DNA sequence: AGATCGCCCTGCTTGC
DNA sequence: TGCAAGCAGGGCGATC
C-alpha cells in the first residue's frame, strides 16, 4: 500500500512525535506483526525496553528507528495496510492494533502499529556500517536519495531482460516505487508498462526517472495518496494526492492528455492502468 | 543466476 | 438478502 511518499510522511511524523523518547515497554498483540523478528515477541519487547529512539530513517518503503547507544534499529514495513499512529494512551485500542510502545515520559502518547492485513510488521536488527538494518542491505537507494545513481540504474535496465514496470517495482534496482507511482510515472513519460528495458536509451531513462521524482515529490507535498482510511499519517490524517492521479484507478475515464478511455489490465496479480494511445504497446510483447 | 509465481491476510465491493 | 468471487498502496521464498 504505502509507497515512498506515504512512508516518508509517516517518517516525518515519527521524527516529530517519537524521536528522542525513551521506551518504557512494548506489547505485542499479534505474533505475525513481529514474524521477521526471529527471536520472537518476548525478545523484541525485552530489547526495546529502556532505550531511547533516535531520528527515524527511511529507504524506499522501509523505515527504521535507531535505538540510541546500541547498534540496533527497529525496522518497520507497512505492507499493504500497516499504520504507525501516535495516539493518546487513553484512546481505545484500534480493532487491528498489533503492537503498542509506551514511553517513559509525561507526554501521554504512545506509538501504535495497526495493521488490518498483517503483511507489515516491526522487527529489531543489527545495523550495517552505514547504519542500515542488515536485513535490508539488498534494498536499493530510492529516487529521492541524493546518492541514487542514475547511470547505474540505466545500466541495470540495459542489462536486464525484463520490462519496465517490473523493473520499477524491483526494490533491488530502485526502491520506494509501487503500483500507483509506477503507473503514474509511466503515464507521464508516455511509456507502456511492458516496454522492454533493454532498449531504453539514456535520455529515456533520465526522463522516466524525472517523472518518478516529480510525481513522488508532488504526492509528498500533499501528504501522500489515500483512497480510504487505510493510509493515514501518524495523526490519523489522510493525504490528498488521490485527487491528482492521472492513471491509477482511472479505468474507462478519459486520458487527461488525449481523451482516449484509460484501460486497466490484470498484471502480476495486480492491475496496470494506462492510456492505449499515449502509451503504445511494444510490437512484440513476449 | 535470474526471472516468475504463489501465497501470506482481512475486509470491502460487485455481481449472480 | 446471501454468498462467492474479485480486488486492494507489498514482498518473500520456492521453483523453474
């Protein structure tokens, strides 16, 4: 669900409301929410206790809270329906509350991980030398990372025998792009989702990356994309970018550039939305 | 070795 | 109205 802009909105909220607070204790209400923490829920809560949270960081759709004075971080992935909420301790438990973190201060708020579908979760990991949780060392830098290497990405596209949307969703090539922003960027670039990457020229790659960055920055500026209450920031508020989507979810509606009805095609157990006129299918697709 | 597929879940919407 | 199928912002591990 949440892609880079939505996760970044959450990270900023955590930076404001959770950074530098000491953990009093944590409570795991659903074991699946910590399944990536191999030592189990008790170990997870025990290790959190008493440590101060550092400044939250993010790479792609992953975010993590470094624990000060340790070499470990709490890694979070929201999956399809995960939320990190900062709530008054007195607020009633959400229906899908999975993990609660209480703090040793008088602010009266706690951190809650709420997740309807339980595809997401929290876990604790050692950091690599760059301060990255070790289990996400394979995740590529994201396009808003100043150290993202455009040329290396282009070369990777040239090298692969795959198609462009698969490549955009491959988190080991470029991270943070999901189904919505892939379709949005491809529409902006007028590129069909099944275009083979091997034929990409340097200018075409550069243009596509530019659109990926533009659409993500635009979404970030309005708090991300929310279709329903499943994606919200740490204060439970929705973002507004759904109003600005040009492709995703617009099946049958006129293309905002040329008026042709937009199409939806089943794709990898998901959907791809595109304009059949602006985004010409490659002649031989398989 | 790299690419693809199935599956992990819950809940809402749609269509018979 | 009831029920089943289809669909949803993702990613991992098994498989070819």
